[in-house]
């Protein structure tokens, strides 16, 4: 959480969580969403509205419109919808302070994230990769980096340790 939260402004940094498949990106994302939504008393972080686009149902595990996983009291969830369309819908109609999507990687995803960030909504996203170079050289994800849409990039290492591999402010 220290890499993701701007405690002085009670905001969330625009963040990408990166790792190869199977290292826990979605599980980590789910826990982050719950904490951001509910707030973190120990850090004096007040909860904020979060909008989650759960395209494949892996984050919330919706059943008959009810999330089976706890994503927090201030979280709105759109499932079974493309990330690009869902992000735009959330920004236009749900008043999120943060939008969240798992496994971004298409041109349309990046355009929607660009729309959200330039609309004043921050975001936390996951993507496949194993290094900062993987993100920069990826023709789609590299665009986010080059447009300076992201503040922080976090890597989940093979031993499941978390490492901040890029920080826009340093």
C-alpha cells in the first residue's frame, strides 16, 4: 500500500502491477481494492469510491449481481463488459476516484485509461510482464509509459515479493 497511496492527499497513484501469469496479480488487486474502498485506519487513509471493471469475473466473482469476494463498501463493479467500455461507463456515471482493471493490454484499454486519467480519475491496473523493459517495449503498454499516464510500476517477483520498479516522482 505505501507504493500506491498518496497519504498527504488521500489519493491513489496511477499504478500498474506487473508479473508473468500465476504470481498473484489478481489476488493482490482484489485486496488493494478492498483497502482503498474501506479505508485504512492505521494509515489514516479515508476510503474512496472505486470502480472495478471485472471483464472475466475474476476479481469480484459476481453471482446474480452480488460479488462473492469482498471488494469494499465504496466499490461499484461492472462485470461481463470489456475493460475499455467499462472504464468509460464508470467515469461517466459512477463518480469513482479510482478505476481498476485486470490484465490490460489492448489499444482500446489504453485509450480508456487515458480518458479516465485525463478526466481526473486515477487507476490501478495489472499487466503481464517480468520487468520495466517488458512494459516499455510492449507496443501497447509502452504507450501508457510514454504518455506519462502511470505514476508507479510495481513488479511481483518470482518469490512473490513486491518491488517498486518505476516511480514517476523519482
